[in-house]
C-alpha cells in the first residue's frame, strides 16, 4: 500500500512538472480586447482609464487563469 502511494505521488509530480512547462495560453489578449471584455472600451479609446480599470484585468487573471503567471500558480 505504501509503495503504491509512493508511485502515485511520483507520477503526479511528473505530470505537474510537464504541465508547468506547457504554455497553454500562448496568445495574451491585447489591451483593447481586455477593455472590451471588462466593459470599459469607451474609456480605453478616450485614454481615460482609471487606476482600477488598469489593474482589474491583472487581478482577474491572477485568480482565474492559473497559467497566466507564476504568482497565479
């Protein structure tokens, strides 16, 4: 039983290592696409984004997209 757990743990570690090396989301959205996604494209085109509109996509990415950065992992 203990030996099976050891092998399963090792297999899991190997799988996680492979997933860490993969770049699943190769194309990051442009600033315009992010503005459209979060509903502030009008402010983006005017050049009047608030600090919250600038940081909100980064925070969202941190929590919702685990492969967006090392911190998100």
